[in-house]
C-alpha cells in the first residue's frame, strides 16, 4: 500500500512507542481528558491560551470533534498520549496546523499532565510525532513556539535536534499580558541525518 500524499492524515493512525500509544481522541476520552486538564490547569494556564475556555467534559467533546474534522481535512493530527502499561491518558500531542498548499510544514505541540512529567513521556511522544511527520506525512519542516521560561520544552526540542530560530517579541496575549515566543525549527533533512 502506498504512503499517503504529503500532509494527508490517516484518521485511524495509531503510533506506538516503547511506553506510549498515540492515537486520535474519541468522545469517550473526553472525561479522562478533562480530568488530565484539571490536574494540570494552573501550570498549563501559564503557557496555553485555551485553558480558561475549558469548563467541563462537554468542552472537551467539542475539542475532540473539531480535531476529528481537522484530521479528516488533513489540516491537523491531534493525538491523545496514552501510557501503554496502564492505558491512562497522559496528555495531548499534535501536528497542527498541517500546511501543504504553499508549504510542507506543521507546528509540533504537546502537553503532559503534571503528575506524569519528568518521566520522558513528552520527549517520547514528540519524537514519535516527528518520525510520523517526516516519514509518513513527508513534511519538509516542523516548528515549535515555546515560552522562553519553559525550560523542559526547550530541553526536549534540543534533544530532538530542533534549532533555535529567534524570539517573537510580545507575540501573543496570555492571561492579560503580552508574552514572547521562542521559535524552534527542524527540517526533514536534519531529522534524517540524525536518524540514519
């Protein structure tokens, strides 16, 4: 069977790693997703603008339906990050937006619930999505935007060989204040060079 065209997202795709399973979220995952958000709300709120808009399971169901529609259009791949041993939902990792019309790139984003951090799950999930993006989706470039104070995310990006590309000053408003965003990027040729 041929690989999908560049940027095409396989709605049934499940990505397995040693400890994790990354798969599209379903409405049945909404309660666990809301519980993971609740357990991590304050730390996530400092870095993500959408956190205050999520008030219950119904909001998570709407998010999951929107993610499913984006996957069908080929403009995003949003995965729940599940621990294989327990089946528990650890967080979310995504390639969104996936741009193929005038570019072949996607933004890599991920969050892991606070009580499961510092165990390498975020790096493992991000590595799996990089492999998926460059091998399966045939994207040319991945990029990430992070809070300059987010040292764990910077460490993960460096480990995956992303390169620092600059800082966007007062790039977005978060909780009533303007915040900077560090820009990191990785080319498929760089990924392939590191993973021969």
